[in-house]
C-alpha cells in the first residue's frame, strides 16, 4: 500500500476545487475505478498548479510512472 496525501489535499482550500472534487470522487468510487479517478485528479493538479506531474502522482498515491 502506498502513502497518499489525497485525504489532506481534498480538504485544502489551496488545492483547486476541480482537483478536490476529483479526489473526493476517487475515494467514493468503486475500487476498480479508483486509479482512473486518481489519474484525473493528478492531471488537474498538474495543469492548474504547475507542479511536476510525477510529484502530483506521488501526492495522490499513484506510482511515479510516466505522465499522460
């Protein structure tokens, strides 16, 4: 199991609303859809914050594989 900052991020006002909503949806989604939703949240964080893609993937608990 990987460590994830997602539970903290989804409650932070410093995180864009779209990313928070996507993170909440990921944790409410069935387990088989969770990674897909976390990928979406990572893309939003990357696009709206300028953080490195690998860093946002790690923050939400995904592996640091290539960004798409």
